[in-house]
C-alpha cells in the first residue's frame, strides 16, 4: 500500500516524530462499531510495531498498519490535513475514507 502525505499532513505530524521513537499507525478502528467489518480509519501515535503489522510505502516517514486491515483500503491513498477542521483526511481517487480522522496518542 502506498500513502502519499501532503505538505499539510507532514507539517502536522513531523514535530510529533522528532524523538525518533514515535511511529504513525493507520488503524481500522472497530471499537464500538458493532462488528469487525464496520470501522473507522484512525491514526495512532505508537512507540513500536506489533506482530502482524507492516509498513506502507510513504515519505518522509513510515506509516504502519495491520496486514489484516489492508483489505479495507486501496493500494494508493493520500493523507491530508485540514487546518480549519483540525483533522486529517484519508482519501483515494475513488473515495474519502474519513474526512475527520482523529490522531490518538497511544504512546
């Protein structure tokens, strides 16, 4: 999976990653959604990868995700940041996955 980050998204995330230990994780969060195929794409800040997680092709820093969640996403997506809404946007050429994506600190 390839995730292109816009300049706005990079500007928001870069300061959070300066410690060299923090990773950005794309999560298909199903907590409170009813079943495992209903979920909401969310970003987490974590300190390490877990078993079964892989790295997306992304620059200037890596994004990780659970391999089993890959089915919910397209091969090419874009992560943007909307300053007016203070939220991230995950989209592709075909759809918007989440126009108000949260960034949750799980460190």
